[in-house]
C-alpha cells in the first residue's frame, strides 16, 4: 500500500494542476542537459527587461549548482541550438506571436492577467532551433517566477536556500515534462517585514558591531529570496540603515520588479525615528504631532515621496502612528480626546497624504494600505473613517498567537480597494524559536484568503528570518496558491515534502516520519504555551521579589506568588508541570534523531530543529527550576534551593551549548547571542544565568525559616 502522505499528495496535485497545452497535444518531456548531450541555451536579448534578466541570472546559478555545467546564453534567436529556453513577456517577443498564429501556443491564458505564466515545450520555433522551452508571462516578474518553477522542479533548487544552505545533489540529466500554466496568485501583493534586522548586521563580514548599516550585499540576497519565494514586495528596514534602503539597494529592488512598502510605523515610506533629525536640519519643531506641527510632518513625508516616486513599484502605507510603535493618542498630548475627533483627524491626515502622492504619481498608479493595529482598528469600527478608494484595508492578527480576531464580512467585502492581512510568523526577537506551525498558518490564512476575501495583500512578519524556514515556506506557498491547502491534511503533506527536501531523507523513510513527528510534537507544545511567554512571566520574579528588604516581606511576596494564567500569557504552573516530561522526551528523541539525517544536512538539523526544541524545553525546565527554588526557600531548605537552581542553570547552559554548535561558516554572527533587546521575553540564556545566580544568593543570604508553629 502506498504511504498515505504520498497518496494524498498525488490526489491533491491531480486536482489542482491546470495544463495549458493546446487541445489534443500530449505533454512533452524534454531534456535540458545530459551526460553526452548539448545543454540548453538561455535566450537573453540585449534589451531584456531587468526582472527577467535577474531571473535568468538566478536560473543560471541554479543550473551550475545542480549540474556542474555553465548555462550558455544567446542574445539572438538566429543561432543553431539543440534546445532554447525562451523567457519573454506576452506580446513583447515577436516570435511568440508567430507561434500563437501557428497554433503552437495559446497566449490568451496569460495575456492581461496578474503574474500569470505558461511554461511549454514548443517544437520548431524556427529553422535553426528544433525545440524551445517557452516561459511566457504576463509581466517581467511573472516570467522570472516561471524560471524559478523550472529551477525547483527540474533542478531541485530550494527557494529559501539563502537561509537553509541547501544545495541539491549533482545530476547528470535534467528534464522538464509537460506544460505548466499558472493563472495568477491567491494574494495579489505578498511580502515580508524583517522584524529583527539586528542579526543581519555584520553577518557576511563577521566582526565587532561598529555600525548600524546592513551591507548592500545582504539586501541583494534578501531581494533574491523574496523573488524566489514569489513575494513581490519587501518592507523598509526598521531600525537599521537609518530606516532607508541605500540608493543601490533601492535600485536593485526596482530592477527585480519588486515593490517597496513599509510596516505600520512607516507611513508614506518614511521611518518615524528620523523625524527629529529632519526637523533640526530644516528648522521645524521636533514634536510628532499633526495638531501642533502639521507642516513639519508634511515636509517630512514629501521629502521621501519625491524620492520613491521616481520608482514604479511602491505600496504606500497611510495613516498616523505614534513613535515607538504606540498609538498617537498615547504620545501626542495635543491629540483629540474622543474617537469621533480622532477619526476626523485621521481623515484629514489621509487626505493630505493622498494629495502628496497625487502631486508626484498618476492617480491610477497609486496603491495605499491602512493597517488596523490598536487605535486604527478602534477608529475603523466607528464607521467614521473615509478611506481612499485605492486603499487596501489591512487586518492584523493577534501578534502573539497568530490568529485573526477579526476579518471583513458583509458589505465590507464590496469596498473597491479590497482587504489584506498583517500576519506574524514570529513575534519580536524569538531567537531560535519557530512556533507557528504550517497547520496554524493554513487555518488562519485560508480564513482570510478564501472565506473573507483578504486577497489583495499579506505582510508577513518574519522576525529573525533564518529561524523560520518552514513557516516562511508555508506562508508564501499559501499566499501564492492556496488551492492545494484546501484539501484536508495538506499541511502534513507539505511538511513531509519539505522535510524530504531539506534533510535529504527518503519518502516514507524512518527519517521522514521521525522528523515530521518531532515537528508536530514541538508545535503542539510551543503553540499551547510559548516559551517566550514563559520568560515574560518568570524573569520579573527574579527582578522584583529580591527587592524586598527583609525576610518577612520576601516570605509574603513568595508565598503569594503564582505564575500567571490568563488569556494573554497562557502560562500556568499546572501546564509547566504537565509539559515538563513531554519536553524532556521530545528533546531526547530529537537528539537521537540526528543519526537519521545524512551527514551533509546534520548542521542544518542542529540549527533549525534541535536548537529550537532545546530552546523551548530549556525555558520550560528553567521556569520549573525557579518555581522549585521558591518552594525550597519557603520550606527553609537551603540544599533544595541550590539543587533547583542548578537544574534551572543547566537548562540555560544547554541552550548556550547548542548555540555554540551552531556557530559555523558564514552563520557565525547569527548565533552570537549577545545582541538581543533587553526585554522581558528576550531569550538570552547568558543573562538569565546571571540573574538566576543573583536570585539564588538573595534567597540564601536571607534564609526563610518555616513559620513558627501556632
């Protein structure tokens, strides 16, 4: 009997693949290269669109990696070639029109559509080229996507290889079989926001952190990965590079045909943290206030609108957010005090912003977004906001739990600009934690895309980027084509396929089943009670309880101390005790499974599976150790305090040790662990060990004898 996952995969693919071949024509299998066969030649005319040119460069790199051969290129269609790979935009390459008139291509399938493409073998395109593999798209970006499909299916290329270091095993022969037609993506605009950019600093050039500039080489790789995963926009940097892209990187983004946008802090594609310097330079007051400093805000926005308007691909966030990611009424004392007045002010802001855009950009080319996080959502619910017609209304998830508390319905779905989503694949500095499973992503995104029609836009917050290869792959796969994900159990199919590709284990093997089981168990435990939430609960205990000046006060505080149990944290002592043996068993099994992974992929397994599991299990054990220290102190048990402290310390030491094993090659700076935000949930085991020792000394220095018997 076939493996159930393999069988389900076959059924799903049969149900969703749409072939675009001419009626009656059998799909053709063609060979791109072979041991004694002249390799295909890539057609790259001198005036080729830049997005196709970049897609061709990426494809050539993939070809070299997979075959060891250099892919030749030709600028003309006049030479003699066994097989020509012919990428082109519909109605932009005359030879395609001739082939269509001859009945060899049906270009109506892609003409006038958004990011649609057709890949088809065509015999006899002219007298000198017997066969061609045509990649025709509705736009240059769509053509590049078609080339990436060939890379993945024929060459075994990983779209996220920048983060996974995966290079396919060499193959002597490369084939393309049949015809592939993609009618267009499930979500029109798709991209990401790198929340924890600090790990990009000095990544390629290891050494001390001396500046806050991410090298252009890094942005180039990020843009390449975006294109390969079928994203079509990238968000502005947040804290680094002064919140802007350097000119060369901005030009490269445009050349790849990718859009620039910003998150909810970057209205009008401007980073708010630069406002004070702008004002000082130009003689304005520095208050971030529409009420008292309107002209300064307008000048600040216009400065960057004029710059970015020189580029074709922009998505403009509008609205008004306060500094430090807070609502404007929290930071501006002059802001209106009622929701009605606040809505009127927001309408005035958006009207002024749109007038600025229309000053530099034709109205038909303007695309804006309004992200409803915090106050903007409250204002939207009043019904008083007047959103521009071209504005995409972006619905936010719950952040910590990656679920949508609200989505559009009814008449809301009729608005012209449509709807989109902002979705957290991680949440702020969750270093070495990938907690959102493909199952959760599938459930939530299908609600948004299919049931609620949020099909215009999705902004993924991808946190540290490298920590989330599976989640990123799932998120962008759903946004690109959500149809397969509608089949029951496809999340497991996708995960099994991803595991086979990235850990080099065979379908149906013990290795595949074991690693899939590890992922499912990990996601079940981590999603139920996130380790970062555990840290948010227990770290303040080490800070606050020792502040008491005498034994009686400390005893009272510790006696009344209960780990929180509420909707936000989902942390409780009961759950910590329940999960403790489950985490330990998972960690033991994950260590044992290392032997099932081929040598060439063991480092990746250590970095992106074992480290995640040991991080989460270590946090759970750390919390329980802290709880037991407190219980021992209340019993007056000094030895018990030390024993529990050692258990907690060793849990953090395991995380540190595993990070050490991850420090290899060009990822050395990524795992350095010494450059995290100093926030409650920050996973800094070195700092936690220091805090733990101080807490132990406080308990030991002020021994808490049991209360006298009454």
